[in-house]
């Protein structure tokens, strides 16, 4: 049966979108798919919060707009920045209405501050805002009988004119793996929404979960959908140096917002010599400052000194960081935390309009996989969850209108072919896939990281191209596995990042090539 809407990805943007459409029209059939379970994705790991102007005595939308433009280093779309900031309170209130709880100070929402913000405006739930949002949205989405949730389903490819007997220049749904049924199924849909997040897993050290492999970006690339600003990969300045249970652990910027200092082994606060805002400068500046420091010293990390933050505050505002640090022998506030930058967020992605529609009719992109123009060359902290809420709302309104217009007939969708090619195998029969994934991460980290050069990009291009050819051959000769699907996307996006980086001729925001310094 043809679906009205297919939403791929179950983080804040996908869930908000699905809820909004379902609230407006209980008759539309909405299929929501998640590669793992509904919880796993970048949203769950967001610590900081949502940037919203609440304290009108001190703050204003003008100030938030200015901070966003400044952080974006002259590359934001000012019109987008304006409407996102202006619509923030309405979207936040809806989220609260759906059951999300934020920390309060008496009756008012508690406001934190992070790098690049001139005022306190980050609403949050302790240091686990994303997890709390995810839980609230999960509960809400399950109340709609017209939303079908399919967990453990992997996007393989979008269905486009390439597959259609008659060309209508649209997206018609997607081929997805049903991991349980061990088959590749066709989901035809009048509208397809990618909310698949970024691709932090391209890098050896990333705050993203390992499933962040750019699946939506890869599928959009193969469908020849326009993408922009892919080389603008933001590194979070402060991830814990030691992995915890195999995962990179983020130390939210909010810790620096309440007095955490960045120091060398000699206890020197080095960020003030990089920028007058010190440790609270925008993220690109702080991440570069830390990496510079790391490159010139023997120890491959710097210290985050939180000794000025009382223990009580650590425990009440940052309980998860407090507990996690303790689990690896770091006693806060006395002990400093060893930190390093880690790949965190894709500022670029699928180019979309003000309603999140891509250049392919019927295909929308929301959240981190999209390039809306909000972030420019460097995203302002806590603007990403805000962007997801605002664009999910706009996309939902646009889709509701689009579904009223004439669309291809049910017979047309029915005639779209089933997946053509080898099927799916749960077993990973290719030993080379994890080896190539690791190799790709090493290349990207070494040559396409915070600091790049024309030569490093050239070397990376050649090596990534070799991996691309191998992956292409595996893809043509073997049954698909999840790992192979992910690697196929990772290698395409790595290649695109490098090619787009080679076309840039100046340093801006998070993009830094030594040869243009
Ligand atoms: C953080 O809490 O530092 C991360 C928030 C964000 O990425 O905006």
C-alpha cells in the first residue's frame, strides 16, 4: 500500500514532524523507520539544550540573531536565522505541552550559557536534555494510530525516476532493509522525509553513536540531490579523552558556561590568547585552540578544570558527567578532566528551502542531514535542536498542503519495481568491511580533520577513492549487509567532503586549510 508519508530517522526532527502531521490529519498513513531502536541516534546524546530567548529583561531575539550570524562567520542565511530565532518560543512551548520537562528555577525555566552566546538562553534538562526530549517524543508518537513505527530498518536507496517507468521528477519512497525479515522491501510513499542525522562516524573520535553514518546523505547523493557545505564538519571542543564503555563521552559546553577553564598541563589558561571570549568563544575557535595546543605539547589532550564549580552544582546540574567521570576515577570538582576535540556535527547537508523541501519534489530533509542556511560555516551551540523543531514544523505544514495537490496515482506507485539486485544478509561475510571502515576513519581524522592542507586533501582523495572502488565491487558482488550499507554511505560522503573542500579557497568557520592561513 502506498504511504502518504515515509519518515526515515527517529530523532527530534523525524518524531516532531510525524507528530505534527498526525495531529493535523489522523487519516494520513505515516511510516516511521529507525535503523536501530527508536532511541538510538544523535538526539539522545545531546547534553546542552535548546537556545531560546526567554529572559527579555536582558536578552532579545536581535542578540540571538547576532550571535548566530557571528558564530556562522558570515555564511548564514540571515532570513533563515531571523525566522528560526523568532519562532523558537512557539516551538519550545509545544514541546513542553507534549510532555517535555526542562529544569526550572522557581517558576521560570533555568537558562544556561554556552560558547558564542552573549546571554544565558539555553533551556535544558540537567546534562541529558536530548535523552529527555527523546523519551517525551517517543511517548507522544506512540499515541497516534496512523503512525506505524518500523524499528531495525535500514535505508538503502531512495526511489526516484531512475526506477520509475514514467518520469515525474519526484521521490517515490525508499528501498529499506527489514533486518528481522532479512529482506529488502519497497516502501512507496507520496512524500519522503529524511531525518537521518549526520555522519560523525567518518571520524575515529566522534561524539555521535556509531550508527551516524550519513545514510540519508549517501542516498540523496546517489539520487543526485543537491548538497552543500559538506566540508563544514564541526568538532566539539571537549570530549572526554578516555572512551567510556567503548564510546566517546561529551562534556557539555555548559560546564564552561558555569566557570570550567581550559588549561595546559602547567595550568595555564590558553584560550584567552586565542580570543577575548576565552573558553566561551564559538566552537570552531575553541576546538582549533585546543588542537593547536595538543599539537605542540607531548600530552595529547588538555585539561578542563572545573574546580571553581561547587560539588553540589556538579551533582545537580551535571549528574551524568559527575557519575561518568567518577566511574573512571575522576573525582569532581577536585580533579581536572582530560579533554580532546571530537567530530560532532555536520553544518552542511542536503540543500533545502524554507520548508525543508530538497530540490527533488516530494523529498524533504530535516535536522542535521539538511543544509537550511541557519548554521553558516559554524553552528552556534544549542541551535541544532532548535533548527530541528522549527523546520519539522514548517515541513509538516508544507507536506499537509502538498498532499492536497494532484499526485501520481496509486497504480503508478504500485508499478514501481521491487529492489533489483542481491538481497540482504544478516551475517557479515566480508571481513574487509570493518577493516575498510577503520581505515576510512583514520584517513579522515589524519587528513580531513580540524586542520587540513591542500596536500592532505589530495592524499585523502586518492586513498578514499581506492576504498570507494573496493566498496563498489563488494556492493556489486555480494548480498547487502548493514555494515556494507553504512560503509557505502560513509565512503561517498567522505569523497564528497574532500571534493567540496578542494573547491573552497578561504578559511571560514570550522573549515581551516593551512595553505589559506
Ligand atoms: C553541548 O552540550 O556542548 C553540545 C550542544 C550542542 O552541540 O549544541
